[in-house]
């Protein structure tokens, strides 16, 4: 067990995205950054996921400006971190080499110091080039190892009247006829592949919150033994495991944990730093964070979170104030911390989960968001299905579509469900449900992303794709050359003024053309002088492919 645990704060990215819909703007950020400077986190994650897109779409702000603001305030205190999907960066389609090179060059020139890279299929070849570029531009590469669990056979789904935690826990104990893919040995081999391409650390990336403390008990020591690279854990509380699994990881030697400050923690997001600290205090483990400074940060963050809650009419759903609740904590709840530690040490998982649930319930943290009858489907996929069905007239039942999502996942080779694969599975499940509803053969409708996944464009899936799916894709596939994204070699104009006038603006168009164009049109329209001459500035990005 370590005597010191490093902490990567993910409140400004993961937490505010999942708890507050990405509404944290640059004005909010400027209020928080001086307090973050005092807190001395090892690392602070500010970029990745949907945040760059949400900034342009909902806030009208530049992701590049946010990077510079954070780096200017914190770069000499904490490592500035981001997360992306290797050659896919933040989108569903791969980018050409010149975009990758330009992106990483711009990111690290403007203050990025660590980039966490993951491929949704754990295909190391899809992040290899990114690792080389990051090192070329002076940064550190964190290799994300996407966690997943195997899908259940339909007849073995959990019974509906079992308790929430018992049902989730039982999914890893029940015998299955489906071939097991995501064994400890699978993750160990993938970790070795990441180490071999030169990553500076490896993060077990549990984006669905599906890694139970029992699995961490088994897997974490094996990872620590198999590689010399430091191991981190990014998990979430969607399935009710986050706090317990983080405690177990600490007991089993993890080097770094991801956590959120109180007001952006729990529920769909990562566990709260404050409860982790209470566990570590009992274990005599030091966190490399100034907790007095975090107290001040928490107070400022509360006022921002309260503004969001008032706008959402969700004030009653906020957690209790941590400091007040801690001061009034009854002995019965206080004793649960030691009960949880003892239970984790003895691998008594039901007791550990019960103790952590009682602690989280006392502090009124957001409840788990995962549906226990579908334990292999993460929260993001569930929300995508809800969103898709909301636009469908006479829509199929939600639970029925989720059952089809499990079928689709097995049919396409049992991929992990990190984004964008989770969305791809969700969209295809809805399409399959509509095919069945309307009397068409299964997979009559195939989404472009599902076709790309099944045909191997994203890389090999863990198991072979069902042969009937492959045949149907071959029969219905259009000429793939017509579907390839073409590089943006010229920037659109507004009243004779080029929309993209710098490298970073040109890159925004490459990364997300539709959102970036709308964002840049707004900026240019706000700044156009009717009497000015058109700009004659060209982005200094070499758009030639290697064959040109």
C-alpha cells in the first residue's frame, strides 16, 4: 500500500460535463483558478470528451483560450492534462496525419503538458502515432486502458427483484455461455502493449463506472506487477462502485486517482475527493493536495453549482455541504469508513458496497445512474438511447431497445463501450428496433458508424463480427470513397472575411466542421467592420498528405 497517492482533478472537465452539462464558462474558471493554484493538485484535466464541442456550441468560447487561461495560471504548479481518442481526437472519424501533427503541436505550444489517449477498441495502433507526436512536442503521454465487462446471455439477465448492489455484484459471478473476453489477462496484455509504445503512465479508463471493487482487487495488483509504468484509475459512480473501487485501488497500490471536488462529484461522474481523503486519513496515506485550499475552492465552486441548480430547478438534489455534514456526522456513519476499509481488506464486497452506500447516502451525493438490469451498458449509452427514442413516433420500449443493444454489441464482436463505440451501438439498437417494429428483416437499416465498426475501419473487435452482419454490410455498402471525409483545404468566408484566420481556428474546423463553422461565423460577424478590407491571412498548416 503506498504512503502517497497523486490526484488528478477532473472537476473542470469530467465533473462539470457530466453533472452540469458542460456549462462551466471562462468567467467561472477565472474565479476558480487562483484557488486551484493554492491546492497544488498533481494534475488538472481541463480538455476532452464533449467539452471542446460544448464550449463552441453552448458557450461561444474557444477551447484554445481555455487551455491558455489554465496553463497561464496553473502550468508551473500542476500539470495541465487533456484526454482524446488518439487519431480520432474528439470525433467519430480518424483524422489525417497532418491534422494530428498540427493539433498536438498547437496544444503543447499553448500549455498542454499531459494527454491521456485511449482507443475505444483498445487498439494500440490507433494511438501509436499520437504518442510519438506528443513526445516530439515535449509532452507526456498517458495511455488509457478502456475497461469493459462481458455481455450476459439473454436468459441469464439478473432477476428484477434483487437488490441494486447484489444484482450488479452477481453479474461477475454468474456462469455465462458467451465467450469471455475482458479477463484480467486481456487487460494485462493491453497494458504491456501500451508500455511498449512508450507511454509515461497507464490509466485504467472505467468510463462506464463498471469496474467493481472485486475486480479491482484482482486486477490492480496484476497490472502493477506486469508493468513498471505508473498506474492510474479513472472511474465513475454510475453503477454505485466508484467510491468503493477507488478505495480498493488505493489498498492495492494504485499510483494516481482521478477525483472531483464535492459539487461536481458522484452520480454519473467520478467520486468525490473529500470522501477519498477521509479514507486515506484513516489509512495514514497522504494525498498530494492541500486540503485547506480545497476547502476554499469548494466554497467558490458551491456558488457556481448553486447557480446551475437554480436554473435547472434542481436545488433539492444537491448534496449536503461537506464541511457542515462532516462536523455533524453521527458515529454510526463515521464507523462505516472503518467498516469499509476492513471489508475491502477482507474482500467482503457486499459489506464494502453497503458501507460506501451508507456514507454516500448520508452526504446525499447523487445516486447511481446505471440500470442494474443492464449491468454491461454504461450510462452514456443509456442516455443516447433515451435521446434517440424521444424523437421517434410510436417509439419502442426503452428496456426492449436496451436488450437489443446487448444483442448488437455481441453481434459486432463484443467491443468495449467507450465513446464513440457506445453511441454507435445505441444508434444501431434503435435502428434495429425500428426494423423489427416495421416488419423488416433485422439489420435492414445499418448506420454508417456501425458499418465502419463491423467492417474493421476502427480496428479489430475482440471477437469476430457475426457472419450474417458482414454479408449484409457487403451487400448494402456504397462505394466507400464517396463516404470519406475530405481535408478542409480552404476556409469558408463571411462577407469576404475568412472564418479561420489562425492555425487554431483552422484546426477547430478540421476537428468539428459544423460546430466550428457556426462558432467562427458568430465571432467574425461580431467583429466585422463594414468598411474593412477582407483578411488576407492564411493558416500556416501543411495540408498535404504524405503521398502528395
